[in-house]
C-alpha cells in the first residue's frame, strides 16, 4: 500500500513536503497567489512555493504550476492534454 494520499499523482504527498506555512492545502483556494495544478485538476498550488521548488513549466507562452514533483514529467509527456481549453 502506498503512503501517498488518495488522488496524489506521485509517490510523494501532494504538498511535496513543504512546511505547513507553505502548504496549499492549508490555504483558501481563492487566496491571492494561488492557482490549480493542470495535471491534478482542482488541486490548489501556492505559486511562490511552486516557483521556489521548480514545480512549473512554460508552454506556449504560459507558465503552469504543479502540486508535486510527479506532475512535471506527466505534463512534459503530453502538455497539450493538460492545456487544452475545457
């Protein structure tokens, strides 16, 4: 059985080991400086924390931030899948 929480895309917790003060799951999703992970749709991401940890990719002129280290490689494999308009 995995130690990762339900819904996590990788083998690390969705907060990526970030200290409590930087954890997206402890902040209101509508808080300024927040976005959502394109791979784990709806998962809140603190932009500054993702930037500091290198959890982002630039694609076709836009920057996408991720909730954990496993999302970057998934995004790289098929960025169009995660950036297609809903």
